[in-house]
């Protein structure tokens, strides 16, 4: 019985794996850029092999005339999207019926043409902002975050991304939202092991978490001591530094909490033994 179950499971895994295998025949058609090879494909097991093949060949060659030959909406949208992006053809994006793919079409062309005004082609204002953010990421220019952002939080999210990428406190200061600015100081502070940035965080919870992460990386009880000593986080921080530094001396700081002190020493010993 067990052997039968094993065979069935193995068969299912094998079949699933085959589904994700590269279609060599389609790849051959793509390599040659020849859709006539697509017409020769066996579709008995996959009715959309020809549609898929057409879309991939069109993406490779940039031939727009291939897309109308596709009789499946999903693959046709994929075809127009990929051809439009390849040829930087904004007008062709309008033929992409799927909303997500159409937005991506305009966004990618905006980035490749270095023209953020293309984002205005997207109907929904909310998604225009997403386009501007991706455009800014694509250009790598933080000032592009200012480009017609209709929602301040979207602009702040853009600045947050750049601050993380560049580990820059100055970019954090461009953020208007207190909550997002706190997130920025926390992420940058942890990245550069800068507890002075943690001090700028208004939310005590985020500030203490920032101190904890920095203290853990630096192995510094001094940074731990910036956390309220009455909290469990402070205790955990002391223990973490003691383990990181492999030094039970730091556990003495928990002398007024005997159980936590013993737990700290035991964890240091276990870390040494492992």
C-alpha cells in the first residue's frame, strides 16, 4: 500500500514539474522569430500553446501584427504589452485590455523614455502615483518623487524607498508623515547602526525597537540602556548583547531580576556550547 501511495505522489510531482518545464519547441520559434513554427505545435495537451508561442515571438521581434492573430484575450494582452514596451509605443498600450498589464505598459515606457508625463495616460489617479514611484525608482533620481504625486503618503513612500536604498537620513527628512518618517529613521538607523537616528523617532515603540536592533548589531549595552529598563524589550536586549558578546558579565545588569539573570547566564553558556 505504501509503495502505491509513493508512486502516486511521485507521479503527481513529476507531472507538476513537467508543467513548468521550458517548452523547447516554442523557444526554437522564438529564437528564429518565426510564427509559422508556432502553427506546427501540438495543442492536444495545451490548447494555448500556439497563442503562447505567438505572444513570445512577438515580444522577441516587436512585430505588432502578430498580436491580432492570437484568439485568447490573456495572451493577446500579453502580446500587445510586450510589443509596446519593446518598441516604446505608447499608443499600443491602449490595446492592452487587462488593467494591470496596461498600467505596467505605460510605466515601463515612461521609464525607458525617461518621460514621467506618460504616467498621466493611466486612467486612475491612484495608479498614476504608482507609476510615478516606479518611474523614480527606475531613474534612480530622488527628486522624481515630487512628480505630480496626488497623495502625500505615496510621495512619502517614494522617499522612504530611496532613503533605505541610499541609507540617507537627509532623505528621511523630506517625508511629511510622522509615522512614515519614524519608519524611515528606524530602517536607516538599523542599517547604519546609528542610534542617534533612533532618538529622532517619535513613536516610543518604534524608537525602542530601533534601539534594540542597533544594540543587537553593535553588541552595545549602552544602546540597550536607552530603552526603558522596566520593559521586557530592555531585558531581552541585555540578554541578546550578553550572548552576542559571549560575556555573562552583562547578565549582572539584571541582578534585581534573579530569574532573568539566571536565564541570561544559561543562554550565554548554551551559546558557548553550541
